[in-house]
C-alpha cells in the first residue's frame, strides 16, 4: 500500500515540503490507513497533520464510539484532532436534502473551513474500490464522459493518496501496523445505492474478472486524459465564438455548427459558473435554440437564451416591482447584490475628480435639482425618459431595445425616480433635466458595483 501511495503522491505532485494536511478521519479502515501512512512520511516532508472527524449523530452510541476512537487514535499517532458534532438528519430536513447528500456536504464544508484556516490541503481516503463504485453508480444514472472519469486524484485543495489502493489493501495495512479501526453499521445494509453496488454488483464482476477494479482505475485514467483534451479544445472554440466579455454573449450559429462532443463540453463550461450540471436533454434543447432562437429554462432562475443570433447563459430573477429604496447621500445602498454609492461634490471638486479614469460622466447629475424623496426602483409600465442632450423623450422599454440590452436583463436595471419622473437609469445616466449644467453648483455622482452573492466583496 505504501508504495502505491508514494507513487500516487509523486505522480500527481500532491504534497510539498512543509505542507499542512487536513485528513478526513471516519474511523474506518481506509481513513485510519491514510492517517497512519501520512504519519510515516510526516518527518521526511515536515508535514503538519490535522485529523477532522464528524459525528453525524445518526447512529447514537455507535457514533459516539467512533468519535472517542478517532480522538484516541490521533493521540497515539501524534496527530492534531478536530471534531464537528452535528445533527445531520435535522440539517437534512432544514436543507431539504437527502441524509446522504447532506452528510457529504457538511463533511466537506468542515474540511474546507479547517483547511482555509491553516492554508492546508485536504486528504481524503478514497480508494480504487470507491472509484469503481462511483463509476458504476454514474453509469446507472446515464452519465457521460465526466462520470466515467471517476474520482479525481486531485481537485483543488483535495488530494487522494490512496486512489490506486484496493480496500482490502488498506485493511491489510491496518492489520500489519496494528492499527485498530471501527466498522460503520450502515455499511452492512443495502439502504444506500453505493452499498448495493459494493455488496451485489462488484462481487459478480469480480467473478467475471478478478482485476475489474484495477481495470476500471485504468479506464478512468484514460477517460480523464480524453476529458482534459476535450476541455482544452472546447475553451479554444469558445473563444472563437465570443462576442462580448461584458455581456457573456457568443455567436449562436458558430456554436450550433461545432461537433457534438465540443458543444456539450462548452455548455458545461458556461453553466459551471452557476454551479449547474447540464443533462443530455438540456444539451439537446440548447443546441436547438442556437439554430432557431428562444430560451431553455435550466433551473428555477437559470436560462439559456438565444436572441438576435447571440447566445448566453443568464439568471432571470423577478424583481419586486413595488421595491422603493430611498436615496441616501454618503451611505452605500445595497439592492439585490448591487451596491450604489452616492457622493456629493462641489463643481470644482468634481472637475478635479473627473480626471480620474474611474469616473464616468454619465453618472453625474445636478444634485440641487433632485428631490430628497427620490427612490431607487425597477422599471414600471409606462415609464418614460429623456436622455441627456438628445432632446427626445421615449419609453424606457424602447430605450432599452435601442440600446440592445438583453430582454432578460432589463427588469434588473435600477432607476432613480421621483414618482413617475425618472431621474437616472443604471448604465444610461441622468435625464436631460437633471444633468450637470454650467449653473450646477453641487454634483451628485453615483457608483454602481456588482457584489459577490456569497459575501460583501465587490466583483
């Protein structure tokens, strides 16, 4: 086992001298073998080892037993120990997820929390046996090439030193090194799909070919090579199709004519930004709209849209038409992940500030003409606007069409209004009545920035 783990670490450059490693420790044979193995190379690589155990509060006294065992094992091996005790069944109900998925999500959330704190890598004890079970499970779900790639040896912070080791080899390693381990009673039943594959499918395949797990590992290596090549080719083709980086639009006709394998990979690349994995039916429908136009709903608020021969993946939220947020000076206003920062300058101060390339003239207006009861809101039926310096008044809808603003983005554009009087429109500027003039004494300047939905950082 040690030789296989050494070769895997070297092959994928998993560890460097002085690394901190967070080890997922369940107390089972695989994770105990991994922890033991890492302690044997700790001194050579000057590793800091932190073992993380999660008590899911699913198996009562047995779960408490595993917790105590894991703590004692860490003490005996000189590894740091971190514990998360959490009621997973209750969390699953709150998150509206299966217990199995919820437990997995919570595990990785905990691992990443500790890893980010110590700038560490995360070592999980997935084996070649786990990899084979994953591939077979993906096959039953009608997976494509990605599913046949199995469990990746390295993914971001996550490393899997035992990915070429068989489960029976980890158990043998524990016996040889006099490392005790515990058995999870849920692994003996067939309630979970993976257990059914482990207990009923794998044994039959081993009867046909005892080397089936090794052969599946070899296949997943080949599949990963193929998938990486397709990914590189798809990125190159996607660049050829790009029309606008800002609007994330692509030439629909060019997308439609590309090879099926490249097209599917391109859609996966575009939807990955939204944490969405498209299925075969999505790919089929999206290719159709690239030819004929239209849109495909991918999730509650995620759409693939093709209009005027331009393709994009976009979120379409339904803004609150009744939303009204009062204008506040010198205080940031946050509306649906957009931060608006109003500032007041004297005209002389503004003239100096305007030399800064970050300033955009359309975002400046005559402050003294703006009612202090003005509010930020979204467009409403009948809204009309007079663009500065053009001497015309038109509906906001017509203005957006002329500006070729995608239909799915129009309802999320912010307006500053006094009743039905539109003072300013995001990305358009102040109306003719409120623009800066020679007589302007005080200038209001508006900065609008997108915010990361997961935090307060501006993108």
